[in-house]
């Protein structure tokens, strides 16, 4: 690489060598995100609604029309309200079940 008379050829050899070393030392790793909710108040229907919200977000990002953005925002707000209500209901039921038992509370 150093003995090359042409600067462009020397740089290409250096760049190829650096890329090879980089790929060997830091391999590309792909990972997937598993959606396994730990929250028991997230029912199957709420998870379906979350997927629908993601689809609306993707559409609003691609189309960038005011209608698509408004549709996403309205659905997002309704879903947030639904999740908060489900969480409050879950904890209210849990506390009601153990209302007379201070140890389990």
C-alpha cells in the first residue's frame, strides 16, 4: 500500500483494508423488537389498537396531509385515554380484591 506510486490507488487499498478490519471487528447485528408487554392491563384488543395507531402514524408521515395527521392525532389521544383507563381499572380491581388484607396490599 505504501509502495504504490499512485495516490488514488494507495487510498483505495487503504480504504479497502480499513473496511475489512472494521467489518471483522464490529459486525453488523440486526435485532428485532419483541412486543411482549409486561403490563397486564394491555389486553389483546389494546395491542391491536396500538398496531393501528402505528399504521396511522406511518400513513401521516408518508402522506403529510392535514387529514392524515389529524386522523393519527385523534386516534392517538383516544388510545392514550383507553390505556390510562384500563390501567386505572386494573389497579382498582386489584386493590378491591385485597381490600381487607393489609399484607397482600
